């Protein structure tokens, strides 16, 4: 079974004919333009929704699903994440983009190329993602995932580089 990635959230209805307002990450409009279908997880069941049309208004995507034709039907899916297969998301990434989940289990190197740990998880503090790095002694270190601290990310070669900052990783 394919892994699914959330690409937006059904926020509300738009109009009376079943169009939905979707919140999504800024700059990802192209991802929505070629979509034919999405999946929502409703009542412990994956439900496939076929896309009839997509347009954009302000910072939202307005999508009309073939299966949804009224405000009442939108109310049943309001608040749900819309998902597509990870493969579909990856097809729409530019060469220098990657999925944050692809960082899990990457080697962590210092600027001299010495291995200092492994990324075990990615969390968030509201402002940015936080890398949870496990060192050789099984100790966990939290590192903000920002360009100043993590200047190199090489998904293909399976490593990231962390700048040396006193107290960050000892």
C-alpha cells in the first residue's frame, strides 16, 4: 500500500454547490493544478474524492469534488486532511526540494565530515521543525531545522551537515 501525505485541510464550504475551501502551504499551487483525485480519512476509512475543478482565491484552493454537491455534504468532510500518495507529491518536487519525512534516519555530520549521529524524528516548536538527533551514546539532541544550523542536506547521499555550535551536540 502506498504511503499518503497530507497536502491540505478542508476548512469550509465555498458557495452552495459543494465547493470546498482548502488551506495549504504557500507556494504549492502547482501541486493542486494537476490533481485528479485525493483521499480523506473518514470514520476509519480512506475515501477517494475525484476532482472536478480547482481554482485559487486569496491564499486558498477552491476545489469541487464530483462526489460532493451540497453544503451538507461538505459539512461531513469539513476539518479533514486531504492526502495524496507520497509518489505523487515527489513527482511535483523541484530538484532542491524534499519531504521532511525523508530526513528520518539520515546521518548527521559535523562540518569536518565526522559522523555525530542519526536523525530519529522531526518535531515542531511552532516556529520551525526540530530535528531529533541520536548520538553514538543513544543520547537525544534537539536541533532547530534552520539554514544557519543545517547548511547542507543531501538526500541522495543520505546525510546532513550541522554547523558546530557550542553546546548543540557534544
